[in-house]
């Protein structure tokens, strides 16, 4: 066998070994504690009620309802 061929095979095998050893590894693991999300939210709302004229008349001071 030729020395140049042996040298190229050796270099190729070493290069392949280094490339395989440097492959990235991604690992997905489940956390031990549950995930908690704290939301400090201030909720403000405004409710507007529209009263029909008929209801306004029913609840007027002139009516003897109350």
C-alpha cells in the first residue's frame, strides 16, 4: 500500500472522529416544579346603563311606586 494513501485514510478517519465528537446535542427535559405565572393586573371597568324613557317615567318622583 502506498504511504500517501495510508496518510490520507488516517487523516480522514481522524477528521471524521473529530466531526462526530463535535455534533451539537439538544436535550428537552421536564421541569421538576410546575411553572407559575404571577400576573399583577388591575382591572377597571365602567358599566353604563341606558334606561328607556318609559322606565324613567315609572321610577320618577311623581309616580307613586315607592
